[in-house]
């Protein structure tokens, strides 16, 4: 639970723009190809999938997955 919390704090900082630049490069905001209502839901784009099983434990894979699982009210909160 502690690792998940710390990961989500880093994702929050990246979404709000207060994270270091190397984290801003890892976490990309979700931008749909066409106008959708979900465009303003504060989602993160998951990285492209690869077949390696150990890749599923990387920060760049887990953080967007956990962030997108949060309720919209939490993802779009100011503070």
C-alpha cells in the first residue's frame, strides 16, 4: 500500500507539473485521437505493451494503470 501511495503521489506531481523533468517524460497525459468527453478526465497514457512479464512492474507501466483506476474526482482534484 505504501509503494502504491508513493507512486500515485509521483503521478499526481507529474500531472500537475510539479515533478522533476525526468518524471514528466515518463508520464504522458492521455490525448484521444478525436474529441471525447474523457479528454478532460485527467488520465495518463499507458506505455506501449511489450511481452516481457517483468516489464509490468516498472514505474512507467504501474503508475498510469493505478492513476487511471482512481475515481475522476480524485484525478481532477486541485490539491
